[in-house]
C-alpha cells in the first residue's frame, strides 16, 4: 500500500534518490508492468530518470519511458530537464531531453525544470565529487573549466513552490556565478591533478528569465561547495 500518491523516477542515485527521501513517495520501477502506474491516479509525478551514456538503444528506451510517464493520470507532473538543450554541440543526451520535453509541453498539469550542475550527498561519483571527497583528486578536466552549482535542497524548495502553481511553465533554474575548478580547489585547499579537457558550464540565453530566483539569491556556488 502506498502512503502517498507521489511517483518519482530515477531514484537509484542523484536527485531522484534525494527526492525519494524528502517525499513520502513511490519509486518507478522500469521492470514493473506499466499498467500498474497507468491505472493509478497520482497527486504528483516527478520524472528525474535519464540515461547519459553512449548506448543508442538505451537512449531510445529512455525517451519511450518519458513518453509513458507523460501519459500518466496525475494532478501535476514535473519533468526534470537540463540546460544541455542550450548547448551548441549536438549529443544524444541533448536530443533525448529535447524530444522528452515535447511530451510534457502544453499539458495542462505539466512543469519543466531545466537545471544546471547539481550537487548533493546523493550525487554520482563524478569530477565534482572527486574534488570534494578524494584525498588526492585526479581529474581529466582543465583547471580553467567553469561550473556553477545548484544544491538538491534548492531543487526541493523549487518543487514545493511549483506544487502551488496552477499555470504551465518552463523554468531555467541555475546560477550565473561561474567559477573555475582551480578556484574551487584553492578554496577547499586540495592539491588536484588536472587534465587538459576544457569544459565551460552551459549558460541559458540571457533573454530567458531565471524563474524563482529568490530561492537561490542569498547564496553562491562557492557557498554551496563549502557546505558539502
């Protein structure tokens, strides 16, 4: 018996895992027959699940799951998208997010959040977690690579604000205070062995409003890193 009619996808790690802990919710299991989810009336569905590898079949599967999730009977559905859609380079991940967004656009109960770089205790082991938690971090990225950060707690606050909204919206939710990995290493007093690959965190077009800015205006990316 489910305690609450909230469904969250992608709960094995990252944001989905974090939100599963914060909400009294049900995890989506792709191995379970979809009819189980289809026949239920949900209060809230949060679609966090995604695939970010190189297997084309898994990308197609991810897109099909997004299409199914968008068809569920729910009062409100939130699709977690990404600023990757603004990237000038084409990739399977970018294409999958754009296609998946189209399943949720213009639905009377939908909301799309395009997020920047996320950090939190449940994040997967990646470049940022190596810098944060490894004693002697060794990464492939250049010290000049730039990032800005949003914490899982801030996304949770945003979702609680969205739950109160009645209108359909697409929100770009991120900071523009981009900081280099070298500066992060200096602040954390870490001796990092850097690589040569340069990454610049994706920015949204400046004509796009950063909605719900009040949630993040009191802290910076550096403040977020220091708390982890």
